[in-house]
C-alpha cells in the first residue's frame, strides 16, 4: 500500500511539473510521503538515492576490513550527517493528525526547522549525537574486542533511537513503545528492501515525454540492477579459474580482485539497507497510540509483591548479620572465603528481575498507595542486594584478583543502583521520563567504562599484587600473590604499555607467557596503516619497539 502511494504520488507530481501545473494529490489526498513540505516527489529518488549512494561509498571506505581504525569516528559523524540531511529533505510522516486534505503532513514528526527551536528536543538530539561521536572515538582508542563489540551495539541502538527522535514525536513514549518502535523500524526496513530499484523505475518512468529519456532511464536501471549479479558472478569466476584470476589481477594492478569484489558487495548492501531504512521511516506512519488505561487489579500486584518483599527482608537481614557484620556462625563446613565467593551472579540477576518487576507493575496495575509502598520497599531492598553482590565480588577479587568479567559485574551493579533511583522517582511521578533517564545513565556510565580501558585497569590491579605472599585460602579469604601469568596473554593491546615495562619483565616468573603476549601484540601492530590506525595498538607498538630491538 505504501509503495503504491509513493509511486502514484511521484508519477502525478512529475506529470504535473512537466505540464507546468501544480502537483496533484495522490491517493488519500497525500501529495507525497517522506518528502519535505514544499519539495516535490520528482527530487525524492535523486536526492535520497544520491545521498544513500554517497553514504554507502563512505561506509565502505571507513569500515572495509577496518573494525576499529581511526576512520570509525568519521563513519559515525558521516552517519549523523546522512541522518540529518534526510531529515532536512524529508517531510516527516505523521499520525492521525495528518492534514490530508491540504496535502501537508503534520503531527508526530519533528520538522527540521522546528527541531532546533525546541530546546528540550534539541538537548535530547544533541545528547544522542554527542554520545554517538564519543562512542565512535572510543572504538579507535582500544584494542579490546569485547569493548569494541559492546560499543558498536550501543552505536547501532542509539542511531535508531536518534532516527526515531528525528522522524517521530517520541515524547511520552515508555520502554515498551520505544522497543516496539525500534523493532518496527527495522522490520519496515526489510519490507522496503526493493524500493531502491522500484523507486528508480518509478522515477524514470514518470519522467515520460521523450523516449530518449526513458531509454536512458532503463539503461541506468538495468545497470544498477545488474551490479549485485555481476559482483556475485565475477567472484565465482575468479575463484573457479586461476588463469582468469591472474589476468584480472594484472589488469587491476595493486587492487586485488577479491578486495574489489568484496568492497562492491559491501557498498551495494550498505546502499540498499540505508535507503530502505530511511524509506521506511519517511513512508511508514507510526500509529498514534492513546495512553492506555491501567486496568490491572492492584490487589494481585500487592499480593505477590508483599510475598517478595517478605522474602527479601529475611534475605537482606542475613546479608547484614553474616556478610556485612560477620558476627554469626556459619553452617558447618562453610568458610568465610567460600561464603563470600558464592552468589554474586545470582544476586545480579535478582536485581534485574526486580527492575523489570517494578516497571511492569507501574505500567499495568492501577494506582494504589499500598502498591507504591511495596514497590518502594522492593526498590530499597534491592540496594541491599546490590551491596551484597558487590561486597561478595570485592572479596572474591581480593582472593582471586581482577578479571574483565569481575570488573564488568561491579560496573553493572553501579549502573543498576543509579537506575533504581530513577525507578523510585517514577513510582511517585508518573510523567518522569524514565526511558530517557535510563538511556542517559547507561550511555554515560558505559562511556566512562569504555574510555577507562578495562584491560589496562585489570593489568594494573593484577601487577600491583604480583609477588605478594599468599595466605590461607580456606581461612579468612585474604588475597594471595598474583601468579596467573597466562591470563595476561588473553588481554588486548590496551595492557601492553604496562606489561612491556622493564621492571614487569624482571618480576614476571613465566617469561614464556610474556613472550607469547609480546609476539601476539606485535603481530597486530607492526603493519598498521593510516586508515586502520588505532591509538591503543600504536601505544603498544611503541612500548614493544625497545623489546624487539633487543632480540
């Protein structure tokens, strides 16, 4: 249905322009969907097609075989420019308030001209854009694949959230509406995967008039359509015959055929997906949902939250008496060290369950003072669970020293603690923007975590306890000396400036493990070029130059 309206509106407006008339309204009175007010559908495909093609080329240049190079922040900046350009050129889709009679589309979307005049919306958009740029910078500052993977996931989610903010009116959306909109926008992108070619056909067909122009349009359409097929066929032929591969290699010189083929595939895929994503945003009208009336009987929620609160009261009392104060006797055969080491992951999951529980109760059940009191009690008791899990993890680290996962657990507990502050506020203030608060908290906390380079911090902690005298592991649980040298070999190049220090080489007993780490990092850094330049790998290379010069 959306494709038909887009094509019909395009054909009507182009024919009207060719005859010197004003564009006619398409089906349901819409002149066009996804084009800015005052523009015509005639420029819709050329503008968006050219912008998407330029972005696809830029995407390939920045990211082809370059997962964490210096080009990554430029790729993020280019994505922002592409998104804002599309917003400037698009007329934002609307909801039920669309003025279809006049052909204008008002409503949910943020108009490009009004967006920057609305200070709250400007602040949100600026926060999203600034966070994306910082996340992009953090990618080229680390060599840790775990951080890089989580950062890219965050960049993807924030980009979709920013697109929704630009193309829809998202004030008042909660967690459920945001996540459903994210999923819906991605599904709409898949639904519009054929539009890069269908829109091109409609555009050139709609120009009409001269047969010459029509033939040129068909030639261009055929060429665009043939690109993916040619790339696949060429890749198969190159892999099927060594003589053909050698001939092709000589013709291209330094440009490897495999690279050219893969870059072509990457560019085509980027073009199709980016065009389809924007096409879906500008064409699909997000249904305007009225505020749902809470119909859940609060007695039901009061019953199970009361039971949970009673269990948490008993459990938290045990934490205070046994773990924090330590003035009670433990069960037979259980030492303080083993008691402290168990349960922190389980408590972390319980905290997440409590977070989801409170959000569901606030969204489903009718307002009740007793329910609010119980939800507040569960939230406050969750802080004791967070403290218990963090204290157990701290004792565990004191005995078994630091790893990335243990540091990440401590970070996650700190984030949950801040999130519950917003949850408690939302219990008593229904209009509190909890989703925006949660997004800001997680984003800011993660930026601090990523820029801190966890592998570097892990290595610094473990090396600080290198060679310490061990103590009785089954007694009071105090730490012993760090001696897990092979764990250091699993660290990324972020830790190389510490591990390459002369005093560390002398203190480390297992030189085989150290040499293995040096060789691994050196192989990753020695052939680094301009496009894939990474600050962390460059620092590692500098720290190892003296070591390899001595070999």
